[in-house]
C-alpha cells in the first residue's frame, strides 16, 4: 500500500504545476459538485470512505520519500468530509507533514479547515479554498452539498487573520453560468477586501458525465453550452474545452480584476499566457517567510 504519489501521474500536457506529491486521505467526495471530474475515474464517487490504515502507511511513505517535495492534499476529494470531525485523519496527516517537514498545499471547499489552524499556522502551508460564486443559491446548484460560499468566506477571513497563507481557486468558471462580469467583479472585490495571496482560475472542462449533470441542472443553458463545448470547443486528451478565445476573454477578465487589487493570478491547465503569479499552484508561497 502506497499513498504518497507524484502529482499528475497522467502527465496532462497543459499542466504547469511544479513537481509535487499528491495525497487523498479519503476516497470519494460528498460535496457532489455537478461539474466534478472524479466521477469519470472513481467508483461510487459520492460515497466517502477513509483509506485503509491511512496514517500508518502515509507515515511510512513520508519516511521513505526520496525528496522533500510539497504535498498537495486533496486533488480527487475534499480532505474535510463530515466524518473527518470524528476520524481526524486529515488532521493526523497534517501533523505528520509537519513532523517530517513536508510543505503542504491544502485544497478544500470546507470551512472545517479552521479547526486545524493551530497546526497550519506553525508550518510551511498554503491553504486554497474554492469559491465559484458568492451567490448562495447559485452555489447550491453548482455544489449542492458543500458548505455555502458565506461559510467559506468566513473561513478564509479567519485563516488570513491567523497569518496562514491563503489563496482562492476561483474555478471552474462555466460559460453562461458564473462567467458574468458582475460575478467575476464581485468575487474578486470581496476576496481583495479579505487579503488573500493569489487567485487561481480555470474554465469548466466537459466530460460526458459532468456535462450531463450540468445541463440537467441548467436546462436553459443546455443549447448554448452544447454549442460552446461540442460544436466550437477543442479537445485535449479527451477533455472538451471551451474555444480558446472565450476562455481567454473570461480568464483575462479575472486576471484584470485581480490586477486592479494587486492580487497575483494564475490559470490552471488552460495553456494561456495570463499568469502574473510565479507559480500556477501558489507553491512559491511555501518558501516565503511572512
Ligand atoms: S469538492 Fe472537488 S472532488 Fe468534491 S465533488 Fe466537488 S469538485 Fe468533486
């Protein structure tokens, strides 16, 4: 059993991440985001189960690791499902990374992350919280079982107040759904007022199963989305992207709004030269002292 793996085992051509490891203490995710990609490669994706003897094998992996690369947690789940409250596996994993001096990039949509601020504030860590809209009703359609954007914003405020390096993943942005200038401006202005360190953004990528869910919820947008993704879009390794000009227009808007506030910006897996931040995943912040 080995839980620590190099990130991006499939070597996706548009991934610009620096080398890092990846771990997921849990398999599956209960947030059930309609745009989620894990449903195409994880069996029973909405049922969360802890990985067997995770902390025991993870500690062995850390002891045997050849390099002290940053560890990204979690890329195919959320490290804070409800059962984490009792099980504390993610908390145990953070403690181990701290004990063995591995820098941590923590990705979540859950405000439960504030429980672990006591660990995060004293280690090399960057927390990335996802926000796709500040509209709780729209978020309920996009991410039906995830904590509301208001709860996530409160968590971000607390993380920043504790001096924990905090960035926001403003993604995915889905054309016709959360790509309006008003939504983009409102999200970026609000994040700027809190004092986050970077915005990472990307557009929605369609796969057959997530596209079916998206047009199932946003029926009125279905025709337009089909045109964008299936008629005019481009395909990268079997994944459907919106046309390049449209992605450029949306993400440039986010970049320009971020720049107005002096917030560094990066895109994720887009192949567009829009970054103002030194790294796409904010990992450079791990090496910067506060
Ligand atoms: S939080 Fe991530 S892994 Fe979980 S359902 Fe949403 S997109 Fe999928």
